[in-house]
């Protein structure tokens, strides 16, 4: 891929997203969230690509994947007014469909387009399919990690805004903000097991699942980012200050430290 091709794809993205903004403040705030997220995921993918010592060619592919990975989000919100996939549509598959309809990858080689589409298709799945290998496996892991790093920024910023001024909070809150959390979710995070989104009942459960994402990180560089930005500590501060949560904090922070030491 040439540098100009990457630039053309970014220009397409700019124009495409610009078309979604209108006069509804709530709608615009939600579009802006994913618009900004897409751009910041590019920065995180480049950081990871650098840390992993990738070639310029590989970095360009990583950046195309990053800018387009959530391209399905805009139509998803327009049609369903939610970013909740189970309640609406699989935004990753919708993204691949949009990329094809708009011929966004038309000037790339078939091999490049394949890597990009596959990485986008699976970026939001609970797990990657186990038949991926080589370049597509590498790029699929990069986008999943880069995405998580920036979602940590998004959620910690959201919790801060919501706590400071819940009435003027402009984003969707998908679960009831009640003082409790589910025992099932707590037990799963303490034992390092995967939590299903269907297990979530309260906003605190959502915070716990976000902490459990550390069990699904691919690269030491990602753990370094999570640690240096103190995302886990910030989320923990928005949970009830009791012994359960102290235990959760200890479990996830120690896990991350171990992963960093292992390199
Ligand atoms: Fe996504």
C-alpha cells in the first residue's frame, strides 16, 4: 500500500462521518464519541506497531484498520440509537458491509483488503477465531488491543463526567446506575474467567467487565499503556469502596504487573 492510499481512505472517512452530524445535540455527542475514538485508536495502533517493530507497510495497514474498525457505529446509532450490539446489530459486520458498499479498499491488493476486512470483522468478538495466522492474526490482535486502550480512555472520561454532573450527561447509559453488582460477575473476575455481556445487570457490573478486559490483552506494550494511564485505578475508584472491590483491584493490578514483568 502506498502512503497516498492511506491518506485517501482517511479522507473518505472524514467525509463519511461528517455526513452524520445534524442539529440534535444528543445524537451529535454520540457520533462524536466514535469519531474521536476512531482517530485515537489510530494513534494507539501506531504506538503498538512501533513497539512491535513493524514495517512501514504493516503500520499503514494497521492505521487503515484502526480508522475503519468502527465505521459501522455511525449507521448503527442512526438506525437504532444505541451502541449495544445484542440490542441492535453486529457493528463489526455492518462496518465490513459499508466498506464494501463504498469501495473503500478498491485500490488495495486483494491480500491487503482481506487482512483489513478480517481484522475489522472480528475486532469486537469475545474471542478471535482460532484459525487466524500470520499477518491477519497479528493485525487482528493489534486492533483489539488498540481499541481496548482507547475504550479505557472513553469510559474513564465518561464516568468522571457522569459523576460530576449526571443531569447534563449526554451519552447513553445502558445499565441502571444502582449501588450493587452481581455476585456472578464478581466471582468471574476474581477467578479470571470470561464474563458474558448478558450477565451484566448494573453499571457496576459494566465497570467490573471493563476491569476483566485485562485478561484478554495480547501485548506487553498494551499493559504498559494501561498501567501508565492508570485506567484500572480510575475505574476502581468509581466502584463501591468495600472488601470485594479491594480484592478485585488487587487481582487485576497484580495480573497486569505479572504480564509486564513477563514482557
Ligand atoms: Fe468496535
